[in-house]
C-alpha cells in the first residue's frame, strides 16, 4: 500500500488544469474566442497521483455560485471571451417591481454580470457588462417578457473586461436622478413624451438646421434648437454640430425651459444660468427642440417636463447618440462619446468601424479646439477625462500630458499636497478603492 505524507491539505498549493472547450455561437456579430474549462486540484509533494479536488466539502452548486459572485475572479474560468457593455431602458408599468427584482436576481445568479439594473413601477433602466454569452443571455431572457420584447438594446465592446466593479440590481424610486424625483412625471403617457426620431431622420433634421444657419449667417437658429440634455463635461469631449455646451454639471439640476419668473421665484436660479439656457425667451408654440443624450432616457424624462412647461414641438434622438453612431457613423458628430463606466470615452469607430466618411477626421486634435486642458487651456491629445489624484477632490477633468506630469495627476497645485493622494494613472485606467493606495508612497511616486 502506497504511503503519503501527512501535510494538511489546507497548506497545499492549488494546481489549475485548463481543458479547451468548444466555440460558442452567439447572436452578436463580434467574434467569440475559445472558452476554457478549468479544474483545480490540491497536489501532494510526495505523490503525483494524489490529486484531491479543492474544497471537496462544498457542493458543486455552491462552488459555482460563489465563483460567479466573487469579484476577484470576474474575468476567470469560462468567462474569458469577448466582454460587452449592454445598455437599455423602457418606461412601462410594472405592477410588482420588488417581485421583478427577485426574478432578475434569480436569473443572474449564475451569470457573470456587473453593472446597474434598476426597476420600479415606471419600468427598467440597465447598464451592465459581462462575457458576450452571459450579456446576451440576459437580453434574450428579458425579451421573453411581453412588456419588454421590443426594448431597444445598445451593445458595445469592453476590451479590458468588466466596465463596472460589481452588480447592483434593486428597486429604485427614480430610474433617473433628477431634483424632486421623477415618479410624478407622466412617463407612461406617450402624448407627454417627445416624438422619437430615427438616426436617419435626426441626421436630415441636423442638415436642415445647418442649411438654415448658413443662409441666415447665424450660429444659433431660434426656429430650431439642438438641445444637449447631458452634462457640460460630456459635451467637452464630443457633441453634435450646432449644440451649445450645457451649463450643467449634474443632470439632477437641469433646468432648461424655465421662464424668468419661474427661475427667480420658484427655483432660485441665478440670472447667469438663465442667460446660458438655449430655451430662454423662445416661442414655445413654434420652436422645434431637437433633444439628444447618450442613450435616450434623459431626453424622454426631460421632454415630459418641457411639455408641462408649454413646449409643443419636441423631438428626441431614438436610442441616443450611441444608436446614432451605430447607424449613421460620425456624420454631424464631433469628438468622442462620454460613457458612465470605466471606459469613460468611446470613439465613433467603436459603434461603426466600417464607417468611412469625411467625419472620420474629427478626432484629429487640430480640428477639436473645444477640447482643452482644465489647468492650462492647451489642447489635449486625448479625449478622455481623468479624476483628480486627490481623493477628497476627485474632480473629473480634461488634462494635457504636460500638466498630468507636472501636477502628478491632480487638477491644481493645492491638490498635490493633499493627505489622501493617489498615484497618477495612465489615462485609460480608473482609480480603485482608497485602501489599495493607503500605504503607498504616492507623494513621490509617479506612474504615467
């Protein structure tokens, strides 16, 4: 009988054996690489035949659940295929949203999905990332619900794995953050929403507006206004021709279309904010308002507010900028698209690589004078924001390479001496939790 050493199994190292699997077919056009299956064993130092499965006391189902839920292993095992970011929303009546949340959590339990999925009585709003197989499986399951069978889904690649740190799926009173909430808004009444325009219709309208501006030698047409319903910093790296920069740092505080009396007495808004409002002092009965945002949900929400304020001719870009870029390419668009995940900035080619138009040259620095450094005002070489290295500031800003180096990733000289200073990261990386940097000597270390 063969004898073995008495080393406790808990002290043994784990060996990982990778077994090739098969190609996975997907409804997505992107290529799905070979997936791998991995099996772990504990190897004894005295015998090559004593292979003991790791964690043998745990049932296989429990191990599978824990593997999916452990964020440290989000890109491992059979999930090393192409990662996707999926975005969708729909305003639809949900009678028991808490029950829906439980159903969604149950389905996603065995899928490697990270992101934000919010449900309430008014519908659903979701942005998440995952391996293509898992990401698309959720969409297919969702469309089995007759209320969501026609939901418009936006898909883009996530080349560095997950674009979100973890999954947050829960009931949320407001699907979009707006001062005072949105539960009182008539979002389920189609007559109160703006008229949706397809990407091709949106393009034709922009071309018409541009022609009118050329004939009138004016940069701002009072008969038709292109309204960017995003934040100012989103406009800073990309926007449609003819859209003014919104004087807004957070959609929650958006206040377009207020009369002077409403602004002063009801909302206590400063006169400078009124002056920067593209809808101030326009004829609400006659002006055409073309609204756009990243994915469409902010426009739908705000169109109901503008309806209540008396605006008659409201139009939105169906599916938002991401849907437009996928359909029309970067025509009439300049710069990149800001996204609220770890990727931060996406060039138009992300959505339509085959688009070959004159607009493809818009990413040349010489043609984007609006993208300037927050610190010195010089043109930036990369259309991507960064967070200030000072944790207690954390300002999201554009910065040129020289200022990044001189200020060690900070937005100003004062922040360079802050007590909670993080290392300077390359532009494409995002900061993690503070405890990761707490014991680092970041005051003298520079990693650009």
